[in-house]
């Protein structure tokens, strides 16, 4: 069985939209793109590079896939090279250009498709960005682990990690670390129902 691990940069008030750059995701009139960059330091980069050094495939929403496909194949390195090598499973209900090598479309019954993917043998499935897909995963209890990168700022607006439809669920903290730039990394694994 494959594990689905969601990697998310998130503000203190739960916003996950557009952490990487001003034009990354401006949907809904979001104007704070690139908010994570002032807090990224060498220790944080080293932690991220380590996470990409293990075998994994990618499970991505259509918008994140298109952003990644336009950038990472042209930027080899500790992130770009493993992204390029990974199989990219793309969830989309619309036609999408899948010309980035090793890309596979999941459509129609998305939940059934993701459940079938989890049942296969293979490396972990990393989810990055993909706010809409993350909501589907949360609603259907398909996330095995959350790796939250919590940044010391509030944004007030934008796509939130935990939206409407998130089911009540317990998680166990399995690793945490803080970085000089003020970021906290907290890894949580799914731990059954809410304690009573």
C-alpha cells in the first residue's frame, strides 16, 4: 500500500495559497504570492532537499501540475531532478497537456482512482500545493501524513488548508523542528478517530 503525504507551506491562519512567488496563484484576487520566501533559510532548504532524496511519486492537482511542468523540467537539482524522474499522477476534470514525462491523468471518479493508486505497490505519493485536491483528500480520509511548514505570518485571505468538509480526525505528531527564519516543521500521521 502506498502512503499519501501532503507537504504544505501554511501561514499561521491556515493559508496555503501562492507561497512561492507573486504569479504562482492569483486566483480569487490573491495578492500576497511569494510570502514564504523571506523566511526560507539554509537549514530549511537542507531539510526540504533531504525529503526529496527518497523515492517518491507525485500526486498533483491540475493547476499545480501546470506550474511545476512549466518550471521544474528546466531546473535540474535537488528538487527538479527527482520531480522530473517521478511519476506524476494528475487529478483534473478538464483537458490538460500531459507532455511532462511520466505523467498520468486521473479523472472521472477521482476518489476511486486515488484509492486504487494507494492500493498499488510503489513509493510514497507526495502532494504539493494542489489546494483543491487536498480538500478532496481530507474529505475522503485519504491522507496518511501531513508535513506542515508553518510560517510566522498571517495573511487573512486565500485558499486555506482545512476548508469546509474536512472530517473530524486525530493526528499524531511524529517529528517537529524549528528553523532560524522562524518556520516550524511539524509532521503528523493519521491516528484514527477523535479521542473520547
